[in-house]
């Protein structure tokens, strides 16, 4: 490499480091140190160097990331070097003993590895030798159908347990392991989703699978995925001949390997299974059983189990424990989204104490919704079967003795007293009062979010602290925080003087926002950003909405019966009118500034923007769609009129082609709105 190229490479490496630093400050810390223009200049120089020196380009270069998002398509297929097959399940210890004896009949000296089977998803890592003589990670792939999987290398790189480099003197190594999520990280994710009013995940396994397939590696990083290696798929004989010895070699190199135990006899295997079973209550993740493997890999093919299963392996599935419990009380709570949650409190009638399941005491279980309560005949004094789903979540499994009366949900919110509403076509019952104390943190945090009033720095955690300290009881209180400046600094709730003044300035600046943002931030059911924008196209002032009838709202395009009713109720309830009046007095902009350059050239059209356009950013293109009377949507459906596609358009383009939806490029789009 010449001297000039060395200098350029040094410049490139320094640029990568600098840009990553500023990306972290902007996207993760909300504390940018440089202007957007300065950032763009750095990125432009980086791209110039990469174009002239493609051999410099790193797999996770900032040029391939948009706000932490890797520019890759979901579903990029990859054929496995070694098929990623399943393991045949057995459900009795007798079946395990029979299999062990079968192996010993052919190979009397056979040793077995008994190991935990984690409830996650399988991933294979391919390593190859590089110039430094060490093994470097090249590819990470999901199982897929066992033959063809999906390339998830960018996301695997941000999982702490995945070693980027392994110090072993081999030419090639292929490892298979299980990606999983701990109970703590799973609960943290669901708590956050609940705060944001978004859908929660059903279980850690599903969330881990979805997280590994994210287009944004930073999302993967933030959710705390973990991984154990449980098999050596390919490599030299030295590491492959004995399964247990191979795992020891990996462990000595810092590779996290599955919990395993070498066993010689059927009795030892059964003892190991019992030992793993006893560990269930102490594990930080969900267990899916115990796996028994023939240690000598050369002997595994002597025991085939069919084309879809790995030879020389079986998986023992633990039977779920079950107890009979008696229902004592049904507790009702209002979540941060306004949805009512029901929890059953019970005891074991034999002991009079909490039920013991999988080594833990259980006295409560989720009762989901009124339909579930009716179906299971749940009421005080009823007796029910209880078991643990996935060894962790307690669930009822049938009524043994019916109660005198089946429980019926209240008709008014137990927190604010406002009437409750059952959502159409769902079993969910909600409190739709956005000023309900149970929901206030979520609604205020949404009000300040990027899609609404965009008050940088006023996120969930700080909102929660300000609510708990009594400074925030509704949206309008945000604009009175300046009156408590010295008090806030003294208590350190926001931070020191600099941070407090910075936030108060952000709040003051947000008063000038377009009323569309204010309407979005009010968190009215079924009124998101695009609906708010459409509504305000028909009015000059936000306060005009307080005079509109339900039929008046129905005259607005795309406003249906349910949304019209939600709007009418919100703008005719006295507490909401008082808050709006107060915000007007505090100086928030209520007046719509009409854009004289807008048109109706895209009126009636729903357009989806996907991929990287030559000159327009995605948000810029969506703003042009709305400005010209169209509706910008984030997903392709039968209602989509056009798809504006750029480079690396991905799955949205595929779906558009499948549905026969017209696809245009940026040039054609700009011609349409000229």
C-alpha cells in the first residue's frame, strides 16, 4: 500500500470514529455537538473515500446506516453450508433411557452430553482465517427452513455474546447456537411498549426472533439479545471429534457455550435431566427442555431420526406442572394505554397458601379480558387448574368448580370515574379520558414526542419524574414549568442550570409549532399524524374544532364513524376544553398558516415511499405528498395508489408488485407535482 493510500485509510478510519461519535450523540443522547451541515460534510467525505477505495468499506460503516439503521433488505436469503436441522422430541424418561440403551448397544463406550435447551432461535456463525492468523466472523444466519436461512450478520455483530474474533489457528469454523432474551430484558421491553401505548410482545422467544431480524442494528443492540453456542457445525477434527471437548476449547477462548454435563450411563443422563429441571426456577431465561447428544460426532450418523432431525440427538420435554387453585379476588387496573387489565388473586386450597409451581410460589395470574373471564367462568370462590406456560407464565387451564357468580367488569374507570368503552371488534375495555391519572405519563410523553410537539429532552423518564413530583397533571402544565425554574434546578429533577434552561427553551420554542403537531399530541383515539394533518386542512384554527358536530367531522375525507365520535367527544368534554383554553392563553399557536404553494394534484391518492431516493429524503418526499393533497402511508395495502421507490426498496416494493400496484421513481413523482 502506497504512502498516499495509507494516509487516506487513516483519514477514513478517523472519519468512521468521528461520525459514529456524532451519531451516538444525536440519535442516542439527544446532545448533538455539531450542525446538520457539518455532519453532512463529514458523511459526504466518507462516501467519497469509500467510492474510490471499496476495499476500505467496513460491513457496519456509517454510510450503510441511517440513524443507526443498516441499509439492507429484510429476508436476504442464504444457503447453509451445513443444514440447520431440528431435534427429535421425546416426552418421557422411559423414551430417553430406551434411546441411550440403543446407542450403547452399538457403541458401549459412548458418552453423552446433557444440556439445557433454551427457548430462543437458532443462529449459525461462520468464521474464516484472516491475515492476523485468527478467525474472524464473516456471516451470521438464521435457521429458516433448515436449508436456506436469512443473513443477519449486521445484527449479530451487536450481540455482546457473539465473538467477532476467535483466537484459534484454524482456516474455517462454523458454530451454531441459540439467540435468546432474558426475562429482565423482555419485561423492560414490554414496560416501554406499555408506556408508549404500543403492542407488547407475547413471549421472550418471539421478541428475540423479531429483534434479530430488525433492519436497524441499534434496535437489536438496545434490546439486549444474548447467545450460547451449542454445536460445532464445521471445523477441523481437533475441535469436532468430541462435542464436550470442542465446547471446552471454545469456552477457553471466551465463547459463551451452553450449560452441559458429560454422562456415561442412562442413570446419569436421567439425573442430569432432573438437575436441569431443578434449575428452571433460577434461570434468567425460558427453558425449552433438555438435549441429549452423542459426544463422539463420528458416531452420530449411526442413529438417524429422519430427514428433518439431527442424527445422534434427542430433546426431552418437561411436562408442565399443574395445581388446583381457589380464586380469592379479581383486581382491576388501568394501564398507561387506558386498557383495563384483570388479575386473579388465588391460593392453594390444600395448603391455604400460594400455589407452588416449578419451584416458585404463585398467587396471581393474568385474566386477559371479559371474554376470557366469561369463557373460563371466573369468579370469587371458583376452583381452577393452574399451570406455567413456557415454565414462566402462570395460566389458568380450565374450571374445576364454578363460582356462584361470574365476575363482570366495571362500567366506569376505577381511577378517574369516566365511562369505559369497549373497542369495536375486540375484547379490550378502555378508559378514553387522556387526562386520566393512570395514563397521564404516557399521554404527556406522547405529547412531547418527535411526531407531536417534538420537545427534545422531555422523554418518558423525565415526564414520569415530573408527574411523580406533582409538576405535571396535564399537557398544559408543561408550559408552566418555567415558573418553577429555580425549584427544578434546586431539586435537580431535570439537571443543573444549563440542562434546565435548555429544556425550558425547547418547551418555549414548541409554542410556535404548526397546530397539526398540537392536534397530534392531544392523543385522541384514532387521530394520528396523518389524520391530524388531513383534519387541519379544513380549518383555520384548532379551536374551531370545539364547534364542529359529529356530522361535521364525518364530512372530512377518511374520517369514519368511530373517529368522528372520538373527535366530537374530546372537543366537547369540559376538562379538555379547559386545557385547550389554558394552552391558548399560554401562547401556543392555534392558527393554521396556509401554504400558497400547496395543491390538490395528488388528492385522493395514498402513496408509500420506500428505499433511498436520488435527491429527496423520505420525510421530504412524504411532506411533498401531503402538501399536494395526497396521503403518505408507511405500509403497502390494497388501498395504496402508488409506491414511490428508490434504491434498495425491499419488501414494500415486493408487496406492491404482488398486489399489482403502480410503482414510480422520483423523476416521475416530481413531474406529477410540477
